[in-house]
């Protein structure tokens, strides 16, 4: 009986061995995998657009003052001088003199002795730092209405929480391709609907819909591509796809906004292209790993044969037969995220990874949102911080397989936190922007290492929903991010202090997570448990089931 249980325990890992062997023979990075890498391009760009476009459609012009209809025929500077008092060398933005403006217009004298009252007829905006009208300037979301901006951004990430769970479940139960198509289509609908919104709550609902697509609009294809490439190519494929495509989208977006000079036109330009997702089922293959994990072995073989044909390779019959037999045996487990949560070592691992990922998401998003208030031009600051994406992730791709996931998540987190704390106490402008750019460089490395790390720790049957759970935790953190940035109104240094403290805490937690460098992606819960047990805090292999030998075997495979 004990022997039988031990054999059953090891059968799932045989499936992983068999599929890895198939991938080695059909080509670890053949023509089809290279085409998949290219196909990730539009979705990586859409990923950036979905995430950041709300910053450009809801940007707040820094110079605004109360609107007085009687003075509209005067020059803008004259109007502001008459309407607004000066406070600490700055013009008051939310209060105006309580005066008889018809008389003021006759006398052309500033009513300095009049009392101050809130704006009665809305606000005027000087389109300088933001060279076009946004949702904020059109709808007056400033002063007492300024809370609408972080509120609607938080609702966006609330949508991400719902969408992450929904599309993660779809990816694990109906396939990676349906999840990818559904996520991008809902982003298309929500983006176009935003254009026709008129108030706060219909706008918030539309952003909730768009938020549902973040980050499933890209991650479904990201996971699928990772499942098809060999272990030697997984790191550069996963990281360079984010660096080039997501990073490229980030660099293009601010200047696309400047070129459009209209928030509605910007939404048309960033939403309509998502319609190409309708072509995905015809050009993107479903995951063979997922098909095998669901018992659809014949369909998995058809997909592998297609790879074999495009790559110009030949999978030996005995290797393919071994995969078919092992995949059929593994079917009886039909594992899901519930099985991961039932396993004590995997549950502990998942909780720690969630904490690390939440910190990465909070710091990344917080640094981005602070671009408006660091003292330099918003568009230039956003571009400079976004420009760190490509070199930082390219550097990560070069060293991740040498230094390991744990070192390259924990180390950059600690450095980023230290830089953020220093930035909290230096003057605004070039000093603070420089430190913010360096902190963003480091958090890019930590964030992308964590994304790949989480995918490599989870078994195939729960990989999409497990990654979605991890990512959903990030959305929960980013719900708080707009309010963290908004806390500057309490104390100028508070946002950076909060971000720095979170980074240092998460960097310490990374040491308690297992290393996955040069190990196969687990096919089953048993494989994942073996990975978790194989590497302790100091990196030694101490698996009670002989994972030391397994680790050496993994190195031989890679």
C-alpha cells in the first residue's frame, strides 16, 4: 500500500518530465515560439495603455482658480489677480473674494478687504503643464471635488480585483486563449464607454470595466508563452517581453496624449486597437500544458504537432507516447487553486509571495502617480521614469538566471526603499526626481522578478488562477496607492516614507521564499511542494524526498 502511494505521488512529476522532453525535441525556442514572442507585442502595449491612460485622461492642471462669469472678457492673468488672494507666494486655487464683481470691474481694484468664500461658478484652468482639457478640468474635480480622482482610480483597481479572479478562473477552466480574448474585449468596451460618460459614477463604472482587464489582457498570453519555451529561454522571454512591449507602451503614451491633445481622442486611440484580439483564436495556440492538465490529450498532441511542423523538427514517437501516457494518468488529479491552498507549504509560500507582490505593486504604482508632483514637467518625468523599464528589465534578464529570483526581488526592493526614504527629505525638482527614477529602476527589477517567480512556483492546473490571486493582491495594494499619494496633503514626505517602509519590509520577506532558478515549472501540486521544500533560506537543498537529486536532475535538463 505504501509503495503504491509513493508511486502515485511521483506520477505527476513524470508528466512534467515528459512534456519538458517533448519541448526539447520540438525546439525550446523555435520559429513558433519566436512568433509567439512577437505576438505578445500588441498585448504588452495594451497592458501599458490600460494601466496608465487614466493618468492622462484625469490629469490635474496645477494652475487653476475660481471662475467669475462677469470677468470672462478680461485677460486670464488679470482675472486671476482680481479673483484670487495670494497665500505663501502662491495663488489660492479654491477660494475667491466675496465681492461685487460688477463694481470691481468698474474700479479695476483688487477687493483685498473682502472675505473669502469657496468658488461659486466652477474653476478656470491654465492649460500649461497639462496642454489639453481632461476629465478633471471639464468636470471640476478639484478643491472639494479633488477626492473624485483617487476614488475613481481606486474603483479601477477594484475592477482589477474582480477581473483578476474572473479571468484567472476562465484561464484555468476554459483556457488561456478565451481569457485573453475576454479581457481585451472588456477593456475595449469600457474604454469607449468612458468617452460617453457625463458624471462621476458612470465614469467610475466605465473605469471599473477597464480595470477588469488589467492585467489579464497581457498575462494570459505571458503565461502561455512561458509554458511553451524551454527553461533556458524562459527568463529572457518573460522579461524582455515586458521590457520591450510594456516599456515601449509606457514611453509612447505621454506623447500620444500630447499629440491627441484631447482625452476623448486619446481613449479612441488606445481602446479601438484592442479589437485585434478577435484574431487571437486563429493564430495563438492553446497551452498544451493546460490541455494535458485537463485531460484533453488529443488536442494537446495536435498543438504540439503544429509546433513540430512550424519549427521544422521531429518529436520522437517514444517521447510523444510517454507524454500521452503520463498526461492521461495525471488527468485523475484535476488540480486547482483549492489544492494549492490545502497544502501547508504551498499555502505559506503563497501568502509570502502575495505580501512581496503587494509591496511591489504599491511602490511601482505610487512612484508613477507621484510624477505629477515631483516638481518637473509631468510628461517628461513620466517618460524618464518609464524609460527605466527597458534597461532595468533587460539587466534583470541577463542576471536573473545567475543570481536567482530571490536575490533579484529582495535586493532591489531594499535599495528602492532606501532611495524612497532619502527622496522623502530632499527638495522637490531635480534631486527628488533623480532619486525617484533610481527607485523606479530598482522596483522594475523586483516587480518583474516577482511576476516570473510566482508563475514558476505554481503548478500548471492552478498557474493562471494562482497568478491571478497573486496579482489580485497587487490590485488591492494599488487601490490604496492613489490615497498614499494623496496623503501628501497631510505631510509632504509621507507618501515616500510609506513607500520606502513597504519596500524594506518586503525585501526582508523575500529571504523566506524558495528559489526557482534553473528548475522546471511544476506540473502538479506534488512538484510544487518539492520545489518549495528543496530550497531553504540559505539556498541548500534539503527536501525530505530526495530533492537534492531532483535539483541536480533539473540542472541537467536545463
